[in-house]
C-alpha cells in the first residue's frame, strides 16, 4: 500500500453532507473524490473546471440601469 498523508478541510456541515451523499451515489467517499479532484487538477495544470465571475442577466442589467437614473 502506498504511503498516505492526512488532509484537513474546513467546510459547512450541510455542504459536506450533500457532497458525501453525491459521491456515495457515485460509489466513492469524500477522500476518494478529493483525490480525483487533485489528480484532475494536476492533469489540467489548473482547476479541472471553468472559474468565472457571475455576470448579471438581462433583468438585473435593466434594474441596474434604472437605478443609475
């Protein structure tokens, strides 16, 4: 068996419970899912998903324009 290191993550209990439920449905635990995330990040040389700011939708843009008047 390969040597393993411990990792401590702090997150909201509800987030942890929801993630654990999802990963259990996929046949894995939180530790396995976290390991997959790190492997994918290394493979992609970055985060394995797009990270961007939320852009306001048309309704929000209209409301912002009206608020400026």
